[in-house]
C-alpha cells in the first residue's frame, strides 16, 4: 500500500464511461470548465489547442482518444487492432515534441496487437483497451509520487526553488513531476519558497503553476521570465527544478521555451538545475537534443497572447514552443527509479 499526497489537485483528464471529461486549461485560472469529448478528433483538437497540455497529460488524453475511436466497434480483434493503429497514427499528428504522446499511443497499439494475437472476443478486447488507458493514468500518478520523494531528498528546509512552465498536477495524472516535491514538502512541514516563471508566450507558469500551488497552500511567488536572473543574483534561489517533454539518450532535455535560458542563468550563479520526469519521457532512440522535433506555434500567441494585440499587424514572429537544454547544464535527472547524474548516456540506459 503506497502513501498518497493529501493535496487535492484538479484532475486534467477523466474517463467518464463513454466519453472523456477534460479540464480546459486555456480557461484557467478564471474558469474551471470540463469539456466532454466523444471522438478521437475532439481529443486531437484538445491536444493541438492546449486545452490539455503537459507531456504525461497529453499521453493520457491520447490513450483515451484511441478508446473513443473503438467504442462499439464491430468486427474481430484483428480488425480492432487495425482500427487502433489508425486512430493512434492520427492522434500522433497532434503535437510533435512530447514523447509521452507517442509512448502512450505505442502502448495502446501493442496492447491491441496482443489481444488480436490471442483472438480475444471483441467486446472483451475493447474492455481491455479501456483498462489499459486507465492503467496509463493510474501508473502516472504513482510514478509522480515517487519522483516527488526522490526530488525532495535534494531540497532542504528554507530553500528557494525556481520552476518554469507547468509540470504539476495539471500536466500529469496527479502531483506533477517538478511540482510533486513541493506538495510533499508542504505535507511534511518542510518550508520551501517557490518562484514560478510566468512562462511566455501562453503563461503556463502564471495561469497554471501559480494557480495550482496557491490553491494547495504552497508558498509561491510569481515572476516574469526576465526576472529569473535578478532573483538568482539576490541569493533567493538555491535550486531550479523543471519538467521535460523529451530527454534524449545523451541527457539533452527539451522543455518549454525559456528553460535553456534559466539553465544558463543557474549555471552562472552556481545553482543546481534539476529535471524531473517519468521514464516515459526518456527517449533513448533520440540520440541528442538536436534530433528532437521542436514545435512551432501560431504567431498570435506572441502578438496577441493576452487577448489584446501587443505587436504591430504583419510583424514577423518566431514562436518555438520548446527549447533544448544541453546536458552540460543539467545537474541531475530525477525519475521514479531514482536520481541520474552525469554521464547521462550511461545512467539513463541503466534505468531501462
Ligand atoms: C510534467 S509536464 C513537462 C512538460 O510537458 C512541461 O514542462 C512543458 O513544457 C509543457 O509544455 P506545453 O506546451 O504546455 O504542453
């Protein structure tokens, strides 16, 4: 029996029997609205439009998206497996960077292939596919709790810790990766002072991290992205911890745009830079960060990101959603199986 963290975080994705209830993260913190999704296309669109975002949450939503596509399927289990492959391949086109999306879809395809091989009756096979998606979600919750336990060993009472983007309960099944130790610390009476970068262009730090940590009672202070160096120079930050969308085999890390700048600043100030992620985010088939596809998003996120135009019409815009932090800047990668330090290429391989 595992011990759970008592903080209640809003669940970003829920299986509702024959549909998916999905918290529309674009509306937070002002409105808490659950959307009812009934087709794989609904899920594809929700992922593309950031209604659901954060690497593990995207993977969970996509697994349910596959299930939505096969409910009521008529045919045999081999035909079902082909249907699963089609839906999975479609959902895989929703966003390119977070490897958890492909990991979850591959897992759904593999499950369908096993069921086809055993010639399971199709209604049983559909039930087993639902169970697999639910398992992906429940395993992620336990994984994050373990990541939180390991990460907390790196922090001491009274520390200031900076984070970028949202790698919290909203981005995962529960607790988050980078934010999990903050929930654990709160529960155990360990005092941490969290600084959350607002995270331009779409403000996952301000809208989501500040929201979920404040709601839980964590001591959190919001800063604009360009204030990170200043608070470090004041001596207020003793560690940085972020999540990631994909870790390459050499330990290079893709995460929300701006993470690289934070890592460079941390190194300049002699502050450890930690990355927290489940094994499902580590992609040994991608050799280095240069091989990770970086999503580019619509210019409006930069020119009208606050619902108001803040740049001239027709201006050229570059809007990459992620950047790569080279492994030289990473102090340690914290997973559910423990903490990995350099040389990362060896340490990461040993995890599998
Ligand atoms: C545990 S979530 C880790 C990452 O997915 C997170 O830090 C991040 O970069 C999310 O980007 P987003 O564009 O909001 O999906």
